[in-house]
């Protein structure tokens, strides 16, 4: 026990040192930039017209888009009002699991503890051919659930998409909810998540995702700050337009009758001749938007999920997300500009900006090299000030939403991305056919996840199953 306490104490001290070191770095950068500002350097920097033109256009486009998002999110977005027991739809929660160990028990217990009418809630726990003790934890949860959990064991691992397909086909409920097996939800989450379905136009609802394992190191804490911006600004703004681009697999809900027409095409989806195993959540959303169904975000429906805490697993996760983003962004061009309406306009605007973000790394590389050669000092100042400036946006949002000095990790993550993750986005483009999940199935990953669960008391563990 003493060793464990010392472990966490050392880690917390290191994290605090990095956090406040980041603050001093940001302050020093702005002071140094102001003291060393030289108009002559910038005249040299912008002496080449094409460099200046590209840089200014991209900068203005991003500033305008972010301003648009912030206005929509803060001025127009509101979560849907919570429904009563009588108004709530019947619901099937599907939790697919592969080599998840005890984490799946925590996920199932948290769903059982939900403030949702028992007669309207069904839970399907699907073991996707696990090679560890995942099935025994599922059976334990089912045995104490009073028949509310239906365990399903697949003979071989066929992927998360196929496991969800099995659950959707078996369900008879009005609404399908997906929860990842390494996530836990709050008691009010399901009620809040399904409340938007009182609007007949809405076919999909994205939940709000936060990091569960904040004490496992710096990476989960940095990612959590950026999650707040990604969900509570970007998805809030997209929700106002009825066109959220991605319903996260960790927590989302769908009107089942709207899934059935394309669910067979979805489960057999391919990309450039390869079977699609990744981006199953983004693909579901794409199919709904193509059918002109509205997809919204429910900020008060929260799930906490385990994020990678080491560099290798973080890279694999970001690569999977990045490849899926590229694939589905390309797929959306099949229908995005086929008609023009207020609903389609929101899709078109977000799609064009997402496309710019995808290809910007390749476009900016030669531009950055040219700028660095023309005026290295000015280029360094612009890069550093720009990096800190853009990081201020998620930092400000986090501070407004959550408060506290954790907002400083937005700057830490920006520097981390610049030096250690700069290659991820370009590599996603050149390896786009790779459909491997990468963060599942390896024994060392399973052991690591067990260690994460073992040394933490999750909120759902101590809560009795309903």
C-alpha cells in the first residue's frame, strides 16, 4: 500500500510540475515574442506572395470557422429537456467486448444503475470471441442483474461492427444505445441521451465523452481538455444545425427503425476494396445524414472512458480515428452537394472545413519549409505564437466549462503534438487502406487495462445493481 501511495504521489508531483511549467513557458513565449518582435523579419517572411496568400487564407478560414462554432455553441445550443418515464422510448443498450477483462463488469454495472424505467431497458452484453476472462465477468454481471442483462457469446472475433450488428438485429426496442466496454456512465445518462427522440426528425444522438483514467498520467489529462472543446463546442455547434458528424461509440443512441434500411450495407462496408473494421460509429452517422436524418449532441449525457496513457497506444488510437475520419469525409461527398437546403448547408460547410483540415498538413509542409528558409526568426515566432494562440481556444473553453488549472494542458498537448504527433495526420492519408483496430487483442494491452481497473475504484463498482 505504501508503495502504491508513493507511486501516485510521485506521478502527481510530476504532472503538477509539467502543468505549471507549461504556464511559465506560455508566459515566457508571449513576453519574448513581444520583446523581440521585428517588422523587418516579417517583411522578409511575406516577401514571397504565394506564401503570404496561402497562410492568410488558411488563417482567416480557421478563425472564421472557429468564431462560427463558438457563436452557435454558446448562443444557440441547448440540451433537449429531460423526458418523464412515460415519454421515454424503449431502449436496448449494446455493450460489445473483446479481451476487456473486468472493465466490462464496471460498464455493465453502471448501465444497471441507470435512472431509466426497468420495463423499457434491455442490456445486451456481447463477448466478441475474447481470449481472456471477459466472458466470466459478463456472466457475473448477468447473474446479479435479475434477468436484465442478456449475455451473448460469439465463437470467434469478428470485430466491433459485427458485434453491434448482432445486437441491433436482436433488439426489438425503439432506440439502440451503444456503450463501450471500457466506459462507465452516470445514472442520469441514458435518460438524458434518449430525451431528444421526442423530436421525430432526430435519428441519432451523440453523448458527451470524458476521460476516466485521469490519474494514469499526462496523456489522458491532456486529451480530456481537448475532449471538452471537441464535444462541447464542435458537436454543440453541429447539433444546432442537426448534423453532428460523429456519434461516438463510447456513448450514442439511434432510432432503430432508421438504422434497419442500411444496416446490412453498413456491416459489409468496404473501403478501396478492403473490409471496413474501423470508424463504425462515424459510418453509422454518415448513413443517417445521407438519409437526411438529423443527428444531435446531448451535452448532459456523459460517459467516462479509458484513454491510452502511453505514447504507442495513443498513436494507434489517433491513427485509427484519423483514417476513419478521412474515409467518412470522402464518403460524405456522395450526397453532401446533391441538394441545397438549410440542413444540407450545415453539412456542406462542416465538410469543406474538415476536408481542409485533412489535407492541410500536406499543403502546409512545403509552405512551412519555404517560410523557414526565407525568414527563420520570423517563422519561429509565428509558429510559436500561433501554436499558443490556437491552444488558448480549448484552454478557454475548458476553463469556462470545468474551471481549474487543468486548462493549461491544452498548451502542453499542443507542444506534444508538434514534436511527437506531427506525423500522424500525413501518415493517415498514405495508409488509408489500413483497417486494423490496433489497440485491441494484444496481451500486453489487456494486462495494462487490467492494471488500470485494479488500482482504481470506479463510480459504478460500489453502486448496487438494480
